[in-house]
């Protein structure tokens, strides 16, 4: 507990109560030496602690700020060491702040003014955590904020201390799961994954001998986070996740890896959903990724000797220090220098790796980090670095998979730089981009990134009106990557592009109940309109469709709406407010829903015009064409 401290504003000074320091009476002023006896309640804090010689030269002074009054302790150079403040004016200190090199790094907080700390916060170089302690016993009960990196450190610490409760604080709870807004099937799968997770962790921690009290968390390793967009599998909200996360640790001078699987962002807190994998051979259990990540190259968990020599350990230590001060980059030049230095260290660590799988892991992390930095504008020179890395890797026949991985990120980085360049020739840039994608697919036909390249090629060719070329690219995705997430979309896109002149079967669930079936509209000309309330052109189409139904409805024209909103409530609200009378289809999933994937819908609005025999007349009709088309078709 934090000792209760009383503060009185009088003659420009504060008085602290006797219970704080032995021999200090109420109303007396404490010395700097006495104030420096206080320490953070949480033990993992790196804060300035002067030597006895320096303590004698430290000063303590009273301070009145905008939010209260208190004591400030400074070192001989005037840098702040401690700050004990009363923020609510009740003459009792309720915040105890600790500094490192003049920056606040940690704070104990008494939010209910009972003299005991019930919240703990870390700042600047100590991170971004914010914890609560409801029973005020000095142990963290829950996290108000914790980064993905810090969450992995908590898992390692929980393993080292055999503390299942500590692990539970960073594990996704059932209530958090329900609040994520995932679709029904995904929620069920994740609930099964979480069932008994803390109990299983306790058993694992008690039995394992890999992570010891001497083990130190060194670094977070993972690709950039990805967003699972609202509409995916019925999800109602965007969800940020990391897949295939690995904690880099050190035990007795040996560095190793602990695969942790998937992390999910829940507000300002990151949560784990997997058990750490400590047994060799079981890493595939988490490597596949829960949401989207395909398995990475196999690597032994806890690979002692990742960078086991003295020089490799030095690089890892430098990387740890560099990451700790990353947030201090104040402008574009500083950010670029930081990213260049980080890339240097990652490449050096990879070169020192003693196992091929560890080297591959570090090089993939390097490529991801540099690629993301280029895309964000934080390291324009990174594109050249990726190209140099690719050239180096492609010379080794055993590095072809890595070379393909780096090459795709280099291509994407180059493209991103070119489109933001002054006086960019977009037509030329697009032509060159597509040619590079074709070359990539031809050179690395089995690379997982080839599926994404094929999709980009197909979309570009469709938008350019080159339907045959688009179908070729979409078809290759289906044939070569049948289990990839893009295969269903690509198959639907190919079906849609081939649909003109053909009868198609199409049906979907009506939000009013039952099914809306295109087959039941035989004898009528039907417009199938894919739309969403977030699509302004879609809503503009609605007025035109309303007018055309009034004009041609009695002559055999009908419309079917296919809504791709995130929730049925959004669709229903708009339909009711705007008195949309024609039938609607709605199924969970948005742009990834079954009706959207069935015809490979890539953009909104998309409209198909169907004749009286159920044949597609126009697979991408525009509102400006509708009146002319209907005059021709409706009799």
C-alpha cells in the first residue's frame, strides 16, 4: 500500500504527515533523502535512483500546479526524480510519480482517496500499461491499457512465475468475446478455443521447464497487424489482430522463441487467445493463424542459439533499446533514421542466427517492417533496401521462398512510392505495376503472395474492360489456390463475367423472412442491385430505380436489392425511412457474404439486368443506361 501523505498549502510550502517517514513530524518538511526512500509498488520499473553521494546534493521543493499541489524532488542537475501530488485538493497526496532521465516513467494512483494506490501506470520508455488493483493489495487485477508487445511480456512473466492469474489478465474473456461483434460461427469457434484456457495454462506453466525465473522477455516478433473488416463472416465491427506472434526471450545468455499465436485488440487492451507453445513440433498449432494468416516457415520454439554468440546478443540488446525509444522520433527524418537503424539490427541478427528457420523468421520480420515503413512514408529509402535484400537472397537456391516473400513487399513499396511522387504519370505507373505483378506470378507461381497478385491483376483488368484477361487471372486463383480466402470471390467474379446471355440461379434470405428467388420472377425484366447504406452512389441509384419502377413496373419490370451492410438494422432503417418497396436480400458478411461472393462483387454499386427468360442482359449496367435498356426489353 502507499502511505498516506498530507499536504498543507502554507507559506508556499507543503507539510507531509509523520507516517510517511520515521522521525518527520506532521507539518515538518521532508528532506530529499527521506522522499527518495519511496519506491514504486510494482517492481518492474526502471527509474532513476541516485547514489548516496548524489542524494546528498538532491533538492526537494514545493510546487503548485493547475491540478493540485505537492512535492518535487530534483537531482543536482535539476532533472526531476520524484513528484508526489495531491490532485483533488483534500490535502492528501494521491499520485506518486517516478522519473527516469527527467521523464516520468511510472505512477501509483489513489483514485478513491483512501491513502492506498488502486491504479498503476507506465509512461515513456517504460511503455504504455495502465493497470487496476481493486482490492489495493499491490497485485494487478486487470488492465485498462496494454500494448500487444507488453501483453506478450506478461505471458512470459506468467510462465516464469507459474502464475495462471497473471496470464488470465491478458487472456480474452467470454464477455469481451461477445462484445467483439464477430459472426455466429466465428464466435462459436473462438469460444471453444477459450474454454478452460486459464486452467490449461496453469497446468502448462507448472509442468514446463523452459521458461524460468531467470528468463527475460526481449522483444515482440510478428508481422504488421491486420484488420478483419466488418462484414467478414457476419462481423459487425472492424477487428485488429496480430497473427503468428512470437516472444523473443533470453535465459542464461541464450535467446529463444515462444510462439504465442493470435492477439486481438479489445479497446486499448490486447488479449491472447492461445496457449504458448513450448514443445518442439507443436508450433503449427498456432502458426496457421485464427483469422487470416497462413502458416509461416516452420521454426523450432525456444530455439536456443537464435543468436547465441556474444555479438548476436549485443544486437538483440541494441534492438530492445531502440524499440524502447521509438516513440521519441519527432519528425520524418528522425523516423527514417530510426527505421534504418532498426533494419540494420534486424539484418545483423538474421546473419548471426544459427538455425535456418530463425534466420528466415528475422528476414521476414525485416521485410515486413521495411515494407510497412515505406508505405507509411516513414522510410522512403526502404524500397531500395528491400530490392538489395531480394538480390542477395535470389542468388541462393535455398532462399527462393524468402526471395519471393521479400520481392512482393519490394514491389508493393515501389508502387506506393510512385503513386505519391510529384507529377506522377498514373497511367504509366499502373501499366508498369501490372507488368511487375505478371512477372511475379510467373516467377513465383507457388508463393502465397501470388494469390494476392493474381487478384490485383484480375481487378485491374476488369475495371479496364479487359474481361477475358480478368477471367484468366481470376481462374488462376481458383485453380492454383483453391483454399485461399480469395478463391470464392475469384470464382464468383469469373461466373459474373461469363454470365451475359446465360441463365443464372440466384437467391438469398429476405430480412422479412423466407427467400427471395430470381427464378420466381420469370416473365419479368429484373434489376439485381448490390448496395449498402455507406455507399453514396448506391443511394443515388435508389431514386432512379424508384422512378423506373413507377414508369415500367406495370409493364413487367422488377427490382431486387442485395444489401451488403454490416448489420441488418442499418439496411432496415434506411429502407423504412426511404420507403423502399422492392424486395431485399440480406445475409451476414458484407462484401464477404455469400451473395457477394457468389457473383464476385468487388465494388459498389454493381447492377445486373436480367431478361424475362432469366438470362443476364448486362452484368454491369449503369443507371444512365437503364431507361434505354428497359424500353428495349419491356413489352
